[in-house]
């Protein structure tokens, strides 16, 4: 326990939107370079993102030089990061933000750059000396499951040994799942948040798959989440293929407005880390409003730290709830139908909180897709909610 991530971490990550672009000569605005991260930090500080809670500016794969230096230390690509990671961290910190970085438990990263195998202590010391605040530790090219587990444990201990506060993001359970059920109690002992499923894409099919998988496995993953350790409801492909943090793809190209509302609402219900992967330099006012919505973020960051879960489903509708502090509950009504128009879903308030959420009465407020008060209801009342196809209505009870 490093005392960190008492609520799900929030920030920005380069991967889904910018991938492994390394040609800065022909694509200077979109390549993985210090310029990209400095410009994103500028926008986050100036345009309300930092104030909304997004505090980490995270580098993913492809930042490294092809080889370690003569002392065996990792080094940034000298052409794309000419000032070095220390200077970049200083710049990010000057904006009131924190810097995240990426490495891999194996001998190579997913993109083929130097991994941390047999260098765990040295790499942890290097990251700490650079002023890094978060490490995303991937699981490609790790060899056996024993070496994978040993590497995740060793890096956790190495990070704590540096004395610097560094959030530790793991891919550990995803790589175990094809072979064995992950021991989430052990994983939480070493990691601040951890990856469970396939890589998120800029598509409704991807978001829907994540939600279906989470509901299917909620009995094993919901109970372990809480302050200091969180489920990352993302997806990942097979070992050796890219795997990355769960990312909010709102503000990109693949989701409709209703699907964007669904991702934001459900990531809040699931107490998921909120890492955007988009271009904050060019984002619509609607996407900005949704991503910076204070009521939704407050649900995601609720200090009780309970992850939400699906309580019932009926045809295309799903009903989810998340216990909140102050005897409140967040409730999401999701319509997965992809044809036709808006439909109504009616449910009894006795469904909520094991029958106690509205006993003897409760107030209901709609948070998404727009905020408005619904008034006071009694324990035996029913709610009728109209939801657009692939949309979600998020309530606070």
C-alpha cells in the first residue's frame, strides 16, 4: 500500500488517439514527442481539465530510444524527446499536473522497445529520479506466468523503495486470464489499478463488449475494488499484441453522442480510472462538457470507493447501481438496442440498495444526458425512464 489512488486516477493518455506515431518530420503535431505532451499539459491547465480532476499526463509505449544507455538505463528517443523526461516532468509539474510513463515487465515492450526484465530496481530508480508520478507496466514478452507475476511484484517493491509516490498501473490479471483465474487479493496488494479485458477501440462494439464482460465477471471483480486499488474495465488482445489503459474515447470519431454518454456514465458507475485518449487541442464543446461534467466525476470519485454492478437486465435494457457515500446511489439505465427510437424502461425503487435505497423515501436527480431534478419518491414507487438506442440515463438517488 503506497497510500495512492484513494479514488480512481484521472488524466490523459496518448495511445488510442496517437498510437505509435514516431515520424515527427511528416507529422509533427501527432507524433509521440515531448511537444505533444507539453501542448496537452498546456491545454489541460488552461481549459479546465486539471480543475475538473484530470491530473495525469501519461506517456504510453514508443517513447524510448531503441537501446539503453551505456549504464544500462532507459533513455528517451533523443530526436523526439531532446530535453529528456526529467525536463518534461518539470514542465508538466509546473502546470500543476503529474507525469505518467510506460514500461513493460518483459524484455521488450509491446512495440519492441527495451523492457524492464532484470532491470526492475534500476528502472524504478530512473523513473523516480525523473520525477515520474505514475507507471503503466505492460505485460508483453514476459515469458512464463511465473516470471510475469515475479516481475509485477518486484516492480511494485522497487517503486516503493524509491521513496517517491508513484501510482502503479498493472496489466497482470489480463495475462493470467487465458490460463488461470487471477488472484485479485494479491494483485491489489501490489497494484493501484489493473487491466482485465480487451483494448478499448473508438467504437460502440468495443464499449458494449467491455460492459458485457464486466457484468459477466462482476462477482469476482467488484468486491476487490476500493480506495488504493481499482478495476480497469478495458480490453486487451493476446500477449505480444498492444495492451493499454482503459481509455475514454469521447471526443474522437467512432461514438455517437448517446454512446459517448454511455461510456462516461458507465465508467462512473464502475469506479473506473478516467484516462482520456483524444486530442484536447481540438475537441467539441459537447465532448468537453461531458468529460468535465462535475456531477458525473463526483460519482466516479465518490470517497466510499464502491464499484457499481448490474442488478437486472430485461431484453435490451440493463439496470446498474453503485452505492455512494451519504446513503446515496448512482443508477444507470442502459439501452443496448441499436435500432428504432427511444424506449421506456420501468423499474421499482425496491430494486435499489437491497430495498433500502428509498426506504421510506428518496429524492431522484437525473445527471445524464442532461441534469434535472425528478422530485421525491416513496419506497414502493416505480420509475419510468426513456432511453435512446445505445444510450444511458444516469440518476442519483
